[in-house]
C-alpha cells in the first residue's frame, strides 16, 4: 500500500523490451537506500516489484498488461518519474490509501497558472467518472490529490508549489498522458451496495 506522497523525482535510465514485457532500470537514490529484492516501489503510481538494486538504481519488470493499461509504455531513457516506497506499518498516512493499481489513463487538457498554485484539468475515462467527486481523493501519476471540480469527462486539481517542484506534474503539458487511480473505498462501497440490492430481491 502507498499514500500518494511522492518521495523522490527519479529518472528512467534504460528500458529493455522483451517478448511480452519490459525491464526498466530507474535511478532513485532515496528509495533504493533500504530497498531489497521483492520490495514494492510505485513508479508514476504503478506498483512495481524490485528485481535488483545497485548504485542508487533499481530494476523492475513490467508486464504487457501494465504497459497497455498505464502510461509506463511511453517512458523512455531520461523520462522523469514519481517514486514512492510502500508504506511501512505504523507510518503516517499523509495522502490517502493508494494501491498502485492504475484504473486508467487520462490526458492533461489544460493548465491555468495562479499566483501561488496551478489548476490542471485532466480528462477522465467514462468508466471512472462515477468514482470521482468534488473534494474527494484521486491519484494522478502516483500523487495523492484533492479533486476541485468533477465533471462527466474531466476533473480539475490544484497543484501547490511543492507538488509542482517535486513531482512530474510540474512538467506535464497539455496532451501528456497520466496514470489515474480512483479512491478504492468508493469502489468497495459501490460493490457492497450492488450486492445488497441483489440479495434483497
């Protein structure tokens, strides 16, 4: 489990394309300090398993389904990525509960700069719109954010200077893809209500 509080802005060092997957080598001196084989690190919001670490870098295998369902397939050497280690039991939940299981991808539609922050509008796949509510939580490229405005096919978030400076969201431009993970609690509530309606018939 993750919290959506990015620890480090890392970088893709190499991408090795295999038959049905890719192996990524990523630089992240902070997140690799205590990382071991089998540990989980979220890369742009996608939970990946560490294969090996060396010299402040780690490798991870990314299956074809993950490449197709997320924006990781668009990463190339030099791409910047948001990195977060799995939350330690008893640690602070600074953002919200994030699984690292991307629900879909959106596209940055516009950026509106303000005096101290920036409002960013992101497209929203139709199947996810029902889980996104005003003042609710959403994960964008692994960053826990509060929804400002929720529409039928897009939503907005406000990015503070820290988020702009320390995550990839400060670099994203209109047209760029982003990984989206909706609040898992909303999905559980929907499932429970649907099950309750079925059993009461």
